[in-house]
């Protein structure tokens, strides 16, 4: 658990150590840093390594790249892979209160149910909510390993995102713990943010659809609701989220191609609406010029192979 003593907001950047950070990840980290520091707050670093497990090499590379750009963090870094006991204890308490149930459905079964007439796309229809004891025993005997779902009761959650505006969604009975025993993303981030004192979340707008689920869980657990700021992603020329398949997308790629950290900062700063008069720019200059209202509302379309240093 990470504690902070900041009088300002507490934000976080939470990558998965599955490989190098690309320019889209670094842009989001820069935005999170600018918002937190511009409001006199702190920025924490969290490794979301539940699915990857401990990944020392990738983790070290990511931290080094962030440091080269000048993005510094406060407090102690948190790793989700070290927090399984905490997650289990919260699920046990929710279960004690009668707010969870075991779900034996496969992904295929859920997809077929949501594709049926009157089904909501990607929404869980509650198939296992009222299974009898004998039915559960039969499924268990057949080798099915249950996930743990929250009883959301199709609650409607509305929130106002500081950048994206009002968003409303019907929350289904989403997964808290996967069938393999790992805590699910929407559950783990709620516990992590609350335990770390995070009250300001800056992240890509591809995650805005999951926010209503997280807010409902915060309400059920009595946690405060952070401020949310979902920012546009960086996309390749094919309209898909930037990734290695688009070419040279990492900081290391840019440095090998002749850039220095200051020039990469300049590229990222310009993409978030900051006028860059020179080829290079320092972090204090970015912070002084930053204004959330200047950030473009549309995705940044980037062809990494066209970048010439």
C-alpha cells in the first residue's frame, strides 16, 4: 500500500510491463504528469502486472524511458502482482455480504447470449446468478472453474469526465476474479486507487467504457470517487491503436534514429497542444505552457515511419 501526504491531487500512471512503452503510452504518461503537477499534486507509478507476472526487464526499461523523458514519480511504486492477498480479502468481504456469485460461463457462451435478440453487446446476462446448488456441483464436476462476479443488478451509472464530458452506462454483473484466480482489471484498479489515495485518473479514452463499472464498485465499497480525465489515444494510419506493428514506436527507436529525449518531448508536447518553438523542450517549459483545454479532442494519427530526426 502506498501512502501520500500531498495537499493536491494524487494521480497515477499504470502501464503493463509487457514490453517497451510506445509513443502513445508516453504521451498519456506526459499528460498524467502535466495534470498532476500543474495542480500541485503527485503522480504515482503502478505496474499492472497481473497477467504478465513480475517482469523485471520490461519494468526496468519502462522506468528508464520515463526517466529519460523527465517524467518523475512520487512515493513507492506499486505492483499488482504483490497484492493478491489484498484482492482476495476484499472479495471475501463482498461475498460475506452476499454481493457476489460464482459464474461458470465460457466466453463463447457469454458472446452468444449478448448477440441474442434484446441482448446488450458484451454485457453479462446473469446466467449463473441464480444457479441451484446441484447445478453448480455438476458444472464443477465437469471441470469448469468459476469466475467471481459482482451483483450489479443492471445499475445505471452516470459520471462527468473532466475532458470527455458526461458518460452513462448500464453496469452488468462484471467479473471480480477470473477463473484462474487472478483479480480482474476493473476490480484491481479500484482497490489499488483507493489504497494509494489516488483521486485523479488520467488515461486513454479506450477505457472510458469500464469507468461506470469501477464507479459502481467504489460506491459498494464506500470508496471515494476519483476525478476522471479520459484523453484521446494515439492511432496508426490504419486507425488502430498505436503498437509495434506500426513501425518504430518506442523511445529507444527514436533515439537510435537520431533523436534525443528533448526532441521526443517536443514531439509529444506538440501533440497535446503546446507550442514548441525549438526542436527541443524541457519539462518545466511543458508544465508552464500546459492547459488541458488545449489538448486536441480527436485522436493523434501518427505514422512512426515518417518521423525524421
